[in-house]
């Protein structure tokens, strides 16, 4: 499960430079970037992002009956999302546009805008027709009904 | 395509797809960042040439003249920015794609150029496949023996399937001299579509070989 082509990494440096790797910088860049906001880290790669589209943070979890995808994506309208399920891969895409007006003087800038996309290979078999998506309080929630796993018992096949 | 500000960088190549932090202290560079985060947050990351045997200083070199930049740079975006009390900024930039700095000229405040995206050589034949396997195997060894590379890079390496991205990833993580960086960074621009295949991967292959004992 997870995005195809989205990954973070630690990166290079020189033989005399301190190690950059904390060993945990593998999932979401934003989590660990604070560590690298210092002069020592200037110019050293801290991530490798295959897609120019950014990736909202997302929980994926199961209940007894459902698989639920819960995305943290404020500042949108329900109609702004494109949600597709195809061949067991759930794709959520859209674009967050800036809401501010006039010239701003930034002291910090962390809120990502622009096109985003996430793809998830679903970890369980679901009923595609059951897919429901709602957007409320800055969270997109997608619910899918789980289907019981197919029988793996012995089957006889008639040769024709 | 609209003209974008150029941030000239000394001793540093920002490869496509790579995210890295920059510490900017030059007031003009800080002003440039202030300007671009008002809008689309995009800029061109240029590389300053060595002139007269002198290597350029590290960081943003805001007094660079157009002819002192390589004509291929990287279209990039500002992912995060933090302004410090001393007026300097820390930015996290992400390389998006290679671009020629077309019609570069001094603007009112800094260099401006039109980004001309350079097509990656997408043809991947059996020779490319062989080169990919070679560089993956060799770079895996580099990760194992180089104390400055984290073991988690193995996982990232395994997830890259395209030759061009593989070349960028490896080049960004090797401690290459600036000339080698430039070769790896701009080779595609000159060799794209040639019968010789993706040269950037070849450049990475020899760069990796130089690192493996």
C-alpha cells in the first residue's frame, strides 16, 4: 500500500560531513524537515520526490466492516476532489489554491498549495460500488465496505 | 512560459526531484524568496561557473552575470520557508525538472529567464536496463560502505524504476566535484534523443565506479 513514486530519503554529503540519516526519514518529508533547517544542512539532499504533486497526510485503517481513508486537507470544497478506484488502487487528487489576498510579509511558510495527489493500493478486498466520500472540517473521508476473502479451499476443475 | 527569477548557486546543483535545505543570508536572495512566495513559489536554480580557475563561493551568488551561469539549470519550487531573527532565511527547495535558462538577462532586481523544460530521454532499451542494474548494484555498495549515507537509501533506490530519476537520485547523493555534478545534471540536455541512450545514466555509472573501491 502507499503512493507509487513518493518517498523521502536522507541524502549525500562528504566523507568529512556528519551523517544526515536519522534512519526515520522515509515516509513524509514534512515530518522531519525541521531537523534540517540549520546551516549545517545547507545544500544536502533530504528527500527525493518522484512527483511534483504534494501529498496530504492520510490515515488508512480498517474496522470490522469497512476500510477507511482519512485525509488531512483543509481549505477545499467537496467538489474540488477527484476520487477514483480502479484495479484496487484508490487515487485522490485535487488542487489547493491560495486564499490570501494582497501582498504578504512571510515569517514562515509551510502550508502547501497547488496540485496534490495520493495513490493507495488497498490492503483488503473491497466492494467498489460501496465507495462513499465526505468532506467535513478539513478532512476528506472515504469509506469502502470490505468483502470477505475468497475461499481458498480445495477446488476441483473439470477438464474439457 | 512566464519569465522567472533566477537564484544563482555556487558549488551546488539542485537535481530534479531532490529536496534540500538552503541557508540564504544575502539580503537580495532573501528579497527574491519573499517575492516568489507571494505567487506560484517557482524559481530557476542556476549553477555558477568557475571563472579563471576560481571556484564560485558557496550559497547564493547574487552578483552573478548571465554569462557566468551554465545555460541549463533546474526549475524548482519553495516547499517551506522560515525567516530568522537576523534577517536570513532557511528554505526547503524541491527540484522539479531540468530547464534551459532561455533569454537570461538582468532584471530590475535579479536575473530573470524563461524556463525551457528539457525533455528527458524516455527511450529505455536493453542497454539502459543493463546500465540501470549496474548502477543500482554499485550504488548499493556505496550506501553500505559510505558512513554519510543512511541505510534507508536502499529502500528509496529499490523504488526508482526510471533511468533518468535513478541518475538524478544517485548523482544528488554522491559527493561529486562540481564539474561531475554539472556533467550528470546537463548531459541529458545535450544528448537527449541520441542513439547512445541516456547519457546521464552513463555519467552516473562512471561517477559511481569512481566511488567504489
